């Protein structure tokens, strides 16, 4: 134990023989660790906030449907004859953060042409309470909670149909009883998704109007869409299927996963580059102390003792740097949790369009505990690797190593 304490004291003293060089290495390691922790928190929080903003507009975090409603291989295909009701949902607590929807592929006929679109019957009161869909209505007004046979259209869809606010469109489709569904709907407002594709393909009406058009009973619907963004728990309801947003919008799920994984790749590359620089610095430092190592060998110190002293030096340097880096990273993350970052700073003030919808998220950071041990562990690994080559070179050059 006394030998180890002496070795520890000896190694610590040697660190400060060249204080400027030591401080440069400490700063490089601590700032790198702090930046990586901040960057990983930024990527994680950014993904969550972007998806929260996007999902809260329309898609929801998950959907409950009849098991046969969506095709397993392609969630873009659905079977309107597969319906559900509130009686099927055994967990009644879901209703507080969910809204009901009826969907129907229909033809809309205006003064100019007839186009195929996806019309969704929505619970207007629930949508106003849980979603931001109403914010996308920039011309006219949102659907009335007590209205009937009203419709809101995407702005580009309305232009193609050549319809105006207060005008009427004919809706033609197929009812669930096999008959031809048709009716006239009054145009209430236009949706502006910032030029996204959804402006060409979506239309919304009251859920009661959609049920009447499709000849559905008032207690039947297609989707129970969940908008609880704070909990990760997915319900398991007998007789129903839970679809996550990653399954319903796989192209966006893959993109988010790619960004998160790419951030880790960039972080590893940064650490590797810093490690190469440290290897060069350590090589110079060890060569400068070559005569000291030879003198220690002459006095009876074995090469292994010298190696252990150098390893302890680097360990002390790393521990101090990682602690400082964690403090820097946590301070920067905490600051950004109080002062969220507007992602428009990275897009020259332009809004982000995702999945056909415009989003303007403020990224509020949420510190992830696992980063505070994963990042130091990763950096310690590369720091240890960076000293192997300099140490081997020095030991080989020691004429009196034993």
C-alpha cells in the first residue's frame, strides 16, 4: 500500500513539472468531454422536441385500431370496414389524452375538377384540446365543434379544386354498407402546412358527418389516437392493435434514428482525433523524460514500475479532465434547458418541413444520466489506447531497462 501511495504521489508530482502542457491536455480533454455530453443531449432532446412538435400536430404518439385496420407490411394501406368502439378499450384512462377519428378515401368535386383525397372525421373538441391542427388553418376558420357537414382543405388542394371559403364541395365515396356515399360539404377553412405534400391530400370534417357519410353507427370509429407525449408506456388492449408512430411513419422514424446514431459516430471520431493529438503530446513528453527513466532504471526501478507510474499519470489526468468535462457539459445542458434553442438558427430562419408539415420547435434540453458515464468511459478507453504506442517506444529506447 505504501509503495502504491508513493507511486501515486510520484506520478502526480510529475504532472506539474510542465504545468502549461498539462493544463492544455486537461482543457482539451475536458472541453471535448463537455462538448460531447452537450451534443448528445442536444441530439436526444432535439429529436424528442422535433417529434413532439410534429406528432402533436396530427399524427399522435400511437394509435389503437382494430387489428385488421392497417396492413402489417404497409401502414399506408387500411381497411375501412375494420372499426372499433369505446367498449373495446378496456383502459379507460386513455380517453383523457386520446381523440377519435374516422378515415375515408373519397373523391372531392369542386368547380374545376374532381380529386381523390383522404378525408378524416375528427372529434373537434378533442383535437382543439390535444392537437395543434387548428393552428395550420390560416384562411377561414377551424371546424365548429357543434357544426355539421363542414370541411377544411389543404391550401393547394383548394386551389386545384378551385373552391372558396363558404363554397361547397361534393364528397363521393363508398359507405360501409356497400352503397355509394355522397353529400355536399361547406368549405370552412384552408390548411397551410408550409408547402408540404399534405396540402394536396388531406381534408377534415366532423366525426359525426363522416360517420353519417359512411353509414357507421355513432359509437364506431377507426382510430383512437394518443397524444400523451410524456410517457413511453404502450398499452396492451385485448382485441386491439397498438401502432407506434415509428410504424405508422417509418420514413421519419428511420431518419430520427439515423441522426441519433450519427451523433454517436461523430462523437467517437472527435475523441479519436483528440486521442491522436494526445498520443503525439505524450510521445514528446515521454521522450523528454528519457534520461529520467534511464536514471530510475539505474537506481533499480524496473521498466514495469516506470510504466505503471506513467499509466497513473495519464489516469489522474483523465479522471480530473472527465470530472471537469462532466461539469462543463452539465452546465451547458442545464443552461439550454432554461433557454431553449430555436432550430431556425441552423436553417437561416426557415421553418422545418417534416412529413408534409411545418414545425418550429424550441429545443429544451433534458439531461440524460447515461451520457455522464458513457462519454467518460469512451474517452478513457481511447486515452488509454493513445498512450500505448508512446509508452512502448520509450521502453524500447531505454538502454538500461530491466
